[in-house]
């Protein structure tokens, strides 16, 4: 098999596995999978060079492929968070609760955070997110619904850029947006627009969203290089580590850490449980 044909088969195989299973699809899976498997075993170095050469010539393909994979990921895994590449062992529930208590001031009332909803709410929901995270994008409507439906809920957003340089660039822009926006109105509009952009986040997409929301772009560029931005990201990463948070989205509600895009209903249940606990 010629290299070009092999690469086409590999892509075809990947796409076939994204469609719902049926008898014909299963036959194609097995047939293509067998051919590709045999060739990979016999020509590992050649295959590596083919893939490397393709992505060098077509860098945009990486983002497109990642975006498609995230969109078609099976529903059974829809709540599983994106994780850091080298995550430590998970903490127990008791350890996480203790960490929430010991870090409460920075978690719920940090001068570096974004606060939405009711700043005096009787329950606080903290979300750790990454602008390149497909699960975070799908979880955004949950947060927006909670803002509308929970008048006594305070929402705190923490940047947790774990999915590469583009995520970190977008996070720096987002912190600079927050520095210009005291009440969170422009930040929330920016937040929604950037999450709505196709593919992984990066600096250019974040700057475009900021400009579209009417931010002072000269000041924004200056603020992106400020100590405030670096301090914000360092604090958020430290908090995530203390809580044993390894992926996005992750939430803190009351003394509980909730991992993954669990949905609005589950989040509401956690909020009500936190209210009952605080009332006792």
C-alpha cells in the first residue's frame, strides 16, 4: 500500500468509528482496521514520517480533528473532564473537603477571581475551566441557566488552562478582560463568545472576542503582560492542585468538589445540599 493511501485509510478508519454502529459500519471497521493494523506493524517508522509530514504541511488540521473528536465523543463519556497530561493520584473525598475548608478564602473571595450571579449569594459555585475544553463548552449553558434560575447563587470562575499553549494564551487575555470589567458584564459576553468559537482556543481568537465586546485593546495588551495576570493563573493552578482537581470542568460547591460536566440538574442538587448543610 502506498503511504498516501495508507494515510487516507487511517483517517477513514478514525471517522468510521465516530458513526453509530451498524452491520455495514462494523464490516468496514474490521476490514480497514485489519489493513491499517498490519501496515502499522510492518512500517512503524514510515507511518510516523507520513503523519509528521502531513501535520507540518497542514497545521490547521490538528485543531479541526480535535474539534470533531470532541463533538462526536460518545454520550456515555460526556461528563468526563479533560485532564492534565501528568496528573497526580486523586485525593479522597475527605481530603478534598478538608482542602476546600483550608483554602476557602482564595476559593470563594479571591481578589483575582471573576464573580458572576449574586455576589452576596448564600451558596457559592466555583468552576475551574479551560477555553479549549469541549466539555466546558457544552457545560456553559448549565452555568448560564443557574445564573437565571438561582438568584441566591454566587458563581466564581477560575482559569485552569491545561490543554496547551493556546489555552494559556486565551486565559491571559481573559484575565486582562476581567481587569477592565468591574461588574462582569463584558467578561461574561467575552466568555460566551470565546467558548462559541470553533476549535481550540488561542490568543488571536481571545483577542477577537475581546475587541468585539468593546474592550480597550491597548490597555488589554498591556495588562496581559502584568503581574496580576501571572498571579491569577498561578493562584488558580495552586488551588486546583490543593483540591486534587486534574481536569476540566470541575466545580466546588459548599465543601464538595464535583468533577466533570455533570449537568444543570446535578449541579442544582449539589447547590441545594450545600444550602441545607449551611442552614444546620
